C-alpha cells in the first residue's frame, strides 16, 4: 500500500501527528495576508498531484485512525448518524459515488467488482471484503449511508431538495466544528442557519442557497473553511462541549505550539443522481502550530491573518480569549518579509 | 462559469418514429462506457449544429434511470417553432455524433410521498416514463392519468398500459374523455403528491383545482419548458463584455449572447430554472417577459430579464453581462 497509515488517537493521550508528507500537502486556507468572509466556491476538479484536491475523496495517513475514532463516537452516541426514511436512496447514491471514485483513484487500496447489482467491495486498509446487492438494504450490516461513511473520512450532510429549498434529512456527523446533526435534522437551509440577523446577511444566504440548488450532476464544487481547536480533537460537537470547551483554558506560551491546531474543512458539494439529493462531505484536516510554522510562508501569513482578524470573527470562531497569546507566539515566525500569493509553500 | 457546460459526447443509436408527430431518439456514449445514472424527471440539453447556428433544446429523459447503457428522449415536431424539433426530425440520423448535457432535474419526485399521482398531457408523458421506472424499481405507489388527442397520437399509451396494468388511465380528447380532476383529487390518500406535465392550460388547471380543494402548495409539482418566442429583432448592449449584440427574429437573447461569445449561464433554456437571470442596467422600451421565474413584481420592475425565453422591444437595453 502506498500510504503508511498512522496509529494515533484524537482524544485522551492525543497521539495524532502529521508526517512531513501530510504537512506539505496541508490545505492551508489563506491565499493572502488577510482573511475576508466569502463564499469562495470553485469547481471540485482534480488539481495539483499530491494535494488534497487531487482526488474526489482524499485518503491520507489518518484514515484508519479516524475511522476508529468515528466508530467510538457512534458507539457512545448513535444519534450522530441519522437518515430519514426517504433518504435511503440518496444513501445508495453515496455508496456508488464513493465506491466508484475510490476504486478508480486508489486501486491499490480499494476494489469494486460489479456483477449486475451484486457488488463486491474490498477496503484493504480497514480489512473489509463484503458482497452485497445494490439497492437492497438487507444485504448490508448498516443502512447504505452509514455503511459507506463508516469507511470514509469527513462528515456528511445529506440534503433533500424540494420546494426550492434544501432539507438536512440525513447525515453522519462525528468530526464537526460545533454543530449537531441531531439538532439540525429535518430543518431547511434557513432554519439551520438561523438566526440570520441582518438583511444583508440574508442576501448572502439567499445567494448561497441558489448556488447550491443549482449544483449539477458531474459538476461538483468545493470550498475551504477554517477554525481553531485546542488539541487535535476531531469530535468538537456541542454535545461534548463540556469535555472540550475547557481545554481552551489549558494554553500557555510553552505548550501552544503543540496544542493549538488550525482546523481546516474541505467542503465538497455533489449532486446525487438517483435521488436528486445533494451531499456535502466535510473533511477535517488538523495541523499543530509547531508543524505549520515549518513552512515559513504559512507561519508569517498566519500571524498576520490572526492578528488582523475582525473581533467578531475571532469570537464567532471561538478563539477570541486565546488570540493575544496566539499572535504573540506566531510573531516569532514573522520576520516581516513579503509572502507570495496563493496557499502553497514557496519551495516548489 | 456557465452552469450548463458539463457535456457528454454521445452517438445516436436509434431514431424511431412513434407516430405522426413524435420521434424517439436513443443515445449511447461515444466510444463506449456508461452514461451517468439520473433521477426520474431529469432532462438533458441537446446541442444541434444547424449550419452556423447552434441550437440547444432541453428534452426530458424517458428511459429507465438505472440503465446506464443509453438515454432516450422523444421529440414532438413543432412546425411553428424555431427549428430545433424540425432539426431533430429531419437531420438527426443513426450513427451521428452529438453533444448533450449531464442530466439536470427540475422535476424530481418527492420521495416522502405516500403515493405519486401523475397527470400528463401529450408529450408531457416523457418525464413520467422515467419516474415510473424509478418508482416501479423502488416499489413506490403511483398512478398515471394521461390525456391524449387521439388514440393514434397517444404516445406510448399502449405500452404503458401494458407495462403497469391498473395504474395507467388514458383519456382521448376526440372521444370527449376528460380527467375528472376534482373527483380524482378528492379520493387520494393523505400524503399523496401530484405531478403535472403538459400544456400550460393543463398545468394551471391542476394547480388551481388543487389549491381550491385545499391541497398544500408543496404537494403539487409541475414542469413546463417554454420554447423561446420569436419576435422583432432588437439590440442589446452588454456592459461587462463591452459588446453590442443583435438578437434576430427567431433567435433568443440567450442564443445571441452565446453566439457573441459572452458567458451566459443556463440550465433549462425554458424559463423555469432561474439560472439565466440577468440584471438590467438600463433600458428604454418594453420587456416581453415569457418566463415562469420572475415574480410579477420583478417583471414590472424592469431590473431583471431571463434571456432564455424573454425579449425586448424598444430603443436601448443594457445588460450586466
Ligand atoms: S435557463 Fe432556465 S430560466 Fe433561463
């Protein structure tokens, strides 16, 4: 197998780590020295070999351990995975999308053999070799969405489209940045984004919804979003805030480099063919500040972005209290020299 | 980025006249391989190279959505139209290579429905054919009421009656048969969704009757693609691309923008999806709005136009394109 999978944890002793390979391909989200809120959507096409944008579904060294973490979250709280009855077909769409993409793009890790509706799926990293009947739920150990997303990194929001709106009617959500599937399920786009206080923000939401409603088959889209997390925690759910919220108070100048993580979400958007539903895979990447500053351009730029970020945004993203310490720590890595445009490191 | 741009290269595998007006076309992927699956109700936009004019028409996919071997559409000849359907009938032959768009669905089934009640008029039968395939496969409950002019113009009526015994009801205009809509709607189980595809009058009748009988708006679905209307030629200034474009008598504004190399998004080309909505920067004259998309208020406001079906009469029109 081409990828060396880490044996690591995202809780307790936090043994999560990024190899040099993972650092180099990290989706650093800032293309300039400042950050403005924007929709920043682009077509989800293969881009830059080796980058996280190369494949339909990125698989990296954290795969096996992330799947173990997901299984543990689900064992503790089965409500992290839910699907309303009319979303089963969308679940099969997702099975097909992921299996076909992974078998095509990672032939050394995944295989899909079809004999009519009789499919055999081989997932070598997780040691799975299952034969089932496509569209027959009784032939799988879980519902189709749960089955495939227990084997795929990232959260999944499954949206039904009707009445010119999107409805969060299914999902697998175990690595979220502070939102809850159990709370949002069954809500429409405006409900799960509520409250939207200002008319002008309402305008942005209406435009974003229009964009999403028009995502077409064969033309997936993507965007990056980011936040901060203390410790490499995947599961920062509101249900568990009492466990992770207080970790924010553990930061010191000494441990900040290893404890403070930039958390980047690669959000992708696909139209599903049979159900006409939309699926939003939300893949979470974590990087410690220590690792991040090994790329000089990123260290310099992150310092400037965090320093100049409007107060509301730092509050909204939940790190306003730690910002002064973060800025001070990062300033050691900012010599004031200019940074180049774009998100990639300079050495290539 | 134009929305309608993801293309599929296909070869015409079969051209089959079905009756005096309707011809069926079957497409397979050029060079082999499967086509994308789709959902019942989806359409594809077919590109036609008609001399130096490129025509693009949207047609509902009528084949089994799970069959990735081929797509099938049916085209009704419209002698009064601008030429797209005539091109399909007269120029498209087996073996010809064509370009079509990925499937787009603006008329999908509501999968929460306990029962799907389908009302078709004429060529409006095609999206239901794919939906019935899908529902039959999923074990969904459905019923079709299909109104045709005469038995000989009852496109696929016989085939459907045989394929779905007891579920298909055909009404012949020439025998004075008509769907008894109030009775039909009154006898549906709770959780039924109604779908209508056919002429404008039929669509309005179904929406109107259902709403009078207290049906929730969300339980009644319709699809109607409008053919772009012909009209007096006019001139448009495109502010962003800094071009002046002439729109011909039988050309749509959208087609004229495309011919001038201006990026103009679209999905349905039939006034239904909203994708082509364009801001008007200035005008002196009157709009001929033909779309289903803009509200009456927006239409009166003079700030938006849907270039796929709407026109303009007057001195100047400046668009944000
Ligand atoms: S392209 Fe759909 S409304 Fe104009």
